[in-house]
């Protein structure tokens, strides 16, 4: 690696405004590197965040953007052949890496790496775990696919022995189709759950299980994998691939570490694990599992139960994970949630039902992810959305990228919801949804927006209109 004292000096990020790329770029800037980059979609809030760190951002991809003095070009996994900057780097034989590879070589070697993986709950669990270590005085490095409220940024690299990483099974780059978490040198690995997702790169659940099995296979003998003992797919993965010590965590009697004595309350949940009682300001069964995994990983890292209890009570959540964006004069609450998988939608609505007991729940859903734009979950989505009292669905995002015979049929989703007696509305865009909710909503309603994108600023539009 071209560098000084073993580290590159100038990093150039292609796709720097992506959530993960932007957070990692800022963390390297904070760590003393020179960082520049480019993106085709340079807009706030990431634009202002990066510029506030002193990072120069070029708008658009052009071969002439590439700085002669850059030591290393970091190519994001959204980039592909045909990108002018990618083509120039390849033609000129410049030194390039993926973002996970960069983190592995410059941050993770020799560290105690705690990886949080699974189809659901990665961001919340990794945020909890990083905050527990921070609160306990460990000053951990972390890389998280969201913004933890207690930590106020998605990535940070320190001199601590501990690194907490959200480990994604999505592929690494156009030149490296392995899952990103393969690069993260895990000592302790959490597997929250395993379901089918990422239909653009995986054909079936067996391919997903193989990807998780590849990660489980590289956990060392002095490490441990913490797996959901109530999840049959997790059991299958470990049976086929596991060599390191395993601890099964869950509600079942055959789990090594059982979750018990759960008390769901409006604004917090109490649970017991390893003969210790904890309270956290989150609700819903999925969050209990997230909390149990974070607690168990923190205990394996040497944090005391008392320090964990103190940290959990002070946890303020994660942006875009059941985040309350505001309450109108009519008492209507607007909630932002990143959920886009049917299981995540169902569990979020179940948790919101406990938090806002007696209120009418609206589910506003944008089929935007590479999986939910397809008809993979055609049967499951009506059931998940049916946990709300009223539903609005937007048009499938970028429909031209999915063949019509593979595309989600929103009319069918609407029809099934209406057959079950749910008020269900299809609207083509955010503005039309706002008008529909304005006309149909009642004082005291709770409107939960499910999208893994910006959804045309629908949250602020709802708060203004209502």
C-alpha cells in the first residue's frame, strides 16, 4: 500500500455521499488522513456534513477528477464498470480498494473486532453495543449504518482495542462479490437472525445462509459467535459451518443464554438475561433480542452488568429507527422508520402499538429496496402492513429497473388489505400521500413512514400539512 508510516496519506472516495462511505470518509478525515471524493448525487445532509469536516467533494464522475497525488482510490459498491473514474483508475493501473478492504487494512488488524450481523436489527444492536463500550470508558472505534443518537456520527476510529462494526451480507464491490462482513476479522460475531433479502444479488435463502456461513467459518478459536437460538436458519448455518465456540441466545429452553421476565412498557422494556435484569428505553420483541445480543457481547468484552445497566438507561436510539420526527397541533405523531422487509415492518408496527396504545396507526410504505420492488414478498407484505389500522403505498421506485413479471403488484397488496377491512390507498408519490393522509387522518393518529430512502422529504411535508 502506497503510504507513509504504513498508512496512505490521501484517500479518494468514489461515491462519497453514500451513508456508509460518507461516514467512513469522515472518520478517516478525523483520524488525520487527507480525504477527497466524488459522487453523482451531492446533496444535504451528507454534503454539509462532509464539507464541515473539510472534505472536498466533486459533483459527478469524470476522469479528470482523479487527483494525481492520491495514494489510494476507494471504490464504493454502488460503482460499476462504465463509470469514467473507475475506467480511468483501471486503465492507469492506480491503486484501488473497496471500503471494507480499506477498513480491514487500516483499522482492524490486531484489534478486538465485534461484528453485528443479521437480516434485521444490525444498526440498533451495533449502536447499543458501541454505546455500552463508550459509556464504560473504552472509547471504541465503530462503523455503523446509521447515526446513533449517543454518538452523533456513523463511524469513528480511535486507538482503542475495541471496534464495533455493523456487518452487512451485501456484496463488497463490483470487483469483489464476497459479503462485506468477510473482511472484518471478527473476534465476537453476533448473528441476530437470517431471512431472505437482497434479491438483486442472492437467488434464494440457501445462498444467504452460505454467505453467513462464510463469516462464521473465520471466527477464531479464541472468539465466539452469538447466534439467535430461536432461528432455524441460524441453527442450520452453524451446523454446516461453525468451528468457533457458539452461544445460543433467545427465549427457547435449549438456548445457552435465555431471555426471560420480559415486561413491555410504553416507553421502555425490562428483561432478564444471565441472572441480571436490565431496562432500556426501547420496545418490541425485536428490540429485546437486540438488547440481549448487545448485553451478551458487552459481557464477553469484559463490561460489568452495572456499567451495562447505566448505558442502556441512557441510550437515546438511532436516527431513522422508529424515530419520532414531530407531533402536530392535532396530536398527530410522525415516525420515521428504515424498515423495508416485511418482518421489520411487522415488528416495528407491533412495537409502536405498545408505545402508542389506543392510537390509530398509519403505515406509509415506499417499495424502494432492491428486494421490495420485486414480488419476492408479494404474499408477506399485506400481512405485515395489516398490523396498521390504515395503509398508504407509493409507486414502486425506479420500476424500469425491474421486469414487469418480477415487479411488486401494489394493486394486489391494496386488494388484500381491503379484503381484510383495512383502509388502504395507493398514491403515486409523496405529495399525493400527504394529501390523502391529510384528508383521512384523525386527531391523535400515529403516522409511521417506512422507507430506506429520503422519500421526497415526506416527513416534513406531513408535519406541515397536518
